[in-house]
């Protein structure tokens, strides 16, 4: 399976497990059963060929998906779902080149989100994206 196929299968499985995908007749979706704000988040360490990719679905109504879901949802809410608009933190990051590529795909307030960025290190990634890509507990 390709990376995108595995990612789509994982996202579907997580949404199904959360009870967000159901089989049966189509009905008008209510706010209670349809997530308006969700992102499938991945982090790839090193170059894309390394295969060191982790991912999760972040749901924000209520916040769930990883250890810092509430903080990530609050930061995204303040930035209107645009990861690139999250204010950068002033931190000192060692100048060690260890690239990480982030990807966020999903929906926020009815708009499609597709964010991808490569950072020089995990430290720089966390400084620029806050809790959104803090997938580790």
C-alpha cells in the first residue's frame, strides 16, 4: 500500500472507531454526529523515503486524538484552522539539522485544510506549530 492509501485507511478506521462514520440511509447531518473541525495529522522524520511517519486524527468537538488535543484545538481555533497562523514561540533550538515534515489535511469551519511544511528540526516544528503536531504524550 502506498503512504496515502495507508493514511486514508487509518483516518477512516479512526473515524469509524469514534462513531463518526455509519452505514445506512443518508440523513441530514446534525452537529451531534458530524465533526466540523477535524484534521488528519502526520509527521515524517528524515526524508520521505525513511518511512518514519506517525499520524493521528485530531477531533475538536470535543477535543480528542492525541495527548494535547485540547491545547491543539484551542490554538487552531485562535488561528481559524490555519496552522501557518499559529504564533511562533520564542525558544532556543539547537542548530542540528534533523528535518521533519508535517502534513495536516481535513476540515475546519466548513473549509478544507491542506497544510504541509518541512522544518529543520522537531524543536523548530514545535515552536512554529504549538501543540498541533505534539503527537507524543
